[in-house]
C-alpha cells in the first residue's frame, strides 16, 4: 500500500512539474530594479520566454504608461534589443514586450517601468507649474511654483545647483530671495512672499516657491543636484498622481538613467 502511495505521489509530482514547465511565460529581465545606465547610450532590453522559436517579439515604449506609440523594435526572433531614448526631457518611460505566434495572434505581453532622470534631481514643470523633488528614483515632494513670465522665460535644459544661499539680496529687483538654490547664471529656486501668484507664470526668470516649501527643498538638496527644466509642452500630471499614491502603495524601485 505504501509503495502504491509512493508511486502515485511521484506521478502526480511529475505531472504537475511538466504542467508548470509548459505554462506560457514572458518576462522582462532588463531594465531591472537597482540597475543603472548612462544617458545617451543604448539601454539593453532583455527578456525571457518559453514560447517556441517561431515567436516574434515587438517592443515599444510609452511616456505615460498608457499609450505605447513609440516603436523600438519589431519582428525580433531573439531575446534582446537596444533602446536609446530620443527625448532628453523624458522623465518616465515604460517598455512593453509583446509575443506573437506565427499566425499573428498575440500570446502575451509584459511591461517594465524606467526612470529616465538621475535618482536625485529637481524637475521643473512649466505646464503644471510644479517642482518635483526626486530622491532614490522616486518623487519625494511636489511643490506648487511660479515659473517665468513669457518674456523672461528660461530655456528648457538640464542644469545643476551651483550655489546655495540661505538669504540672497536681489539688487536688480530689491527683494530678499530666501533659501535660494542657484542653478543657472542668476536663476534660482527660492522663496517668495507673493504666494497668491503661485500656480501660474509670474517671475522674472526664477522659480518661486512658498517659504516653507523653499526651506524644505533647500534642506534636502546639495550643490551639484541636477535641475531639469522641462519644455512648456511636456505634461507631468502623472507625477502628481504618483506622489499622491506613494503613501498608499508599498515602496518600489525603478531603474535610473544617469545624465
């Protein structure tokens, strides 16, 4: 009786093992959590699959995680390709790999999220009138701000904090600029008393913040921190939603691309 039970259990295990091995599988191996790549260089995309050799893979990316309308590679019959992000102002990227059979029917798909900014950075959104502080690859804080009026508008670009001044006197405009983070010539992120104008362009070039927000950002930023000023056309509402949901979800790590 024990011998029969042993063989029955062995057969059941083998059947379950074969079934598990035969279960369709597709997963992205890279970009992977805790990895880092250099901006401007091809990012390797690697995936694993137990589909047959007649499977074709289509790879695309998205800026918002919803519309994957940027093709990367098509009809790939291996398990890797390379991707070089074309837009230097992309903040987030989502990579999708789709597996198709020889009959053109979709078998499976998977998605991997990638951070396209340094792990620690300040992002200024002209369109949303927000300043995002990133730490360890995630949005740590979001501040309402005022960017420049059109005639004083600062060009989009990647700058760096080169000076921190707890209190700076502007001779040109005759005002105090508390908790100033200078990142380009005379341009700085700093506190303002004109809080009623926050949320719309109002400055002569600087990035204005509430006094408490400027103090918080000042205390958490060091000289050398990248400051990424986005074009006015670049929308970042998904980052606002990400910050709101951060406290509701477990912490997650995303890939960071160094600039």
